[in-house]
C-alpha cells in the first residue's frame, strides 16, 4: 500500500496496512534546536531549512527514514512583502502585526496590534495583504503535479497562516476583540468579514494551483485553552462560526481534499460545530487539555471525525524516557487507531529540550504497534 493509499484509507474510516505517520506537513513540525540535535544524533549532514519563525522543513532523508507518509505544499511569500528582522529581533508580518522573539524565549509572539484603536472607517483605509499576489503560487502547480505524479506520498496543502479569529485578534488585540464580540458587534463583524474576504482570496489562488493534486487541505483557528474554550461556545456560534462556514464552504467547493482543522487546547465543546461545518480531521488532539482524552474523543466522534496528532509534547516527549514515549505511542494507537481514522504525529511542535532518542522512539514505536490488524498486547 502506498503512502497516499494508506492515508486515504485511514481518512475513509477504514484500516490500512498500518497507521499513517506525519512529520512536517503542516505548521506544527519541529523546532530548530531539537532538529539540530536529531541530525547530529543520526549523523545527517546539510543545512536546516526553516519557515514561519524557526519551524523546520524536515529533510527528505529523515522523512524516508521514519516512514513518513505525508509531504507538504506551502504558499510562497508574496512579492509585495519580505520578512525583515529588525535590530530588536522583531519583524512585521504582511498583515502589519509586529512579532518579537525575546532573548530568553524560543518563540516569536505578536506584540503590537495595528488596529487596536481603529474604527470601521479605518478598516477601509488599512493596507491589507494582496490575496492575488502572484508570488504566493509561483511554481506551486508544477511542484504539486510533480509530487502527485512521481511520488507515492499524500499531499497536504498547508494553511497560509492562522485563521479568521486569530488574525482578527492579532490585528485588534485579544482583549479588545473580545470586548468587540460582547459590545460592538458591528465592528467585530466588519473586521471578521474583511479577514474572511482576504483569506478566501488567498485560498482561492492556492487551490487553483494545487487543488486537484492534494489529499488534505488545512485550516486553523485556535479556539481552546488548557482548561476549556477560549471564547464561549455561544459567542462562537453567533459571531465566529458564520465566517468559518463561509471560508470552509468556499474551500470545499475548490477541492475534493479532506478538510483538516487545527486548534490547540480544549475544543471538545466545539467539535459538533466543526463536524457540522464539514471538518474531516481534527488536529493536534491536545490530549493533556481538559476533556481531550483520546479514548473519549474516539468513542464520541470517531465515526464522523479523524484524528491527527495525539502524542503528548507537553510532558512525555520533553520529560519522559524513550520507554515512556513508547508507552505513550502505544496508548494513542490503542485509543485512536481502531477502525482507521488516525494519523500519528506529535501534538504540535516538537520543542526545544526534546531528546533525539525520544523523537526516534516515537516513530519506531509507531511502526512497531501501528500495523493492522492491531495487536497491542506485546
């Protein structure tokens, strides 16, 4: 069974020859520091390629070594914008949001919200990204066609950035947007509509280029925290969900690919809404968050939803032994893989401090325990 057949079988809620494996086909991948250590551990040479604030594009040699079934397709930077790192280790993204990486941190965080004091009239004058910028899709159609025709891998169209809600609060400021959602629906809807319009344009160009070659298309919007929803389900259904419906319906009309939704945190309360909106795959399955126990998710939603992720990156991968990692992988396969519908990878990025032995053991254990018919008594 080829990697593409394996993934499509699992996404059809059937059991392939083994659980499909992912690494680096989306925004959640591995950070530079653990990847550098992993390459040294495996005696792999060559430069480390990164995208989006020090996220790594894994080497093809490594993907083959681990038996990874997915390969990514990612938009290029627009011609109208270039990432320029400023002297204080900050930069402005193409939306005008400023990001900064403190010397004591491994991550860039948004620190300025350019629309914090904006009115509805200001939205019309704001220098928005150009969704039809030809730089975004330069060479992508040819790349997608080549991968589809000449490799056995499943192709994943990566999200062009964060989603509607996240983009809106980065532009407006988190607290300010929440205030708008409560007390200024007119502004909130105007901002969300503008962001949706731009993302539809970007996805439209992206899927025109790659839509007939891909098997999975990714969207994202963080809706959860560790202990529950980031916003109330009532507010979500009233003000955010209609825009998700608009964008995701547009995407599903442009491609037959499965719709992959990424949201960190506890999103259990939103899952029925996501299924209603056509989501096929939930990622990253943050099993350490409230109400995100893998067995419960499979029992409640496994007939309608596939799960992509699940191997704990908060506790087990960084702090556990290789034996702990093996037990974690076995547990997630036992909970999520019966009947298909599971793609194994880490919950979100493999972060600094994760030992290379643990990364290797994760994929070794996945191959050991993930063969169908499942036999997890070893």
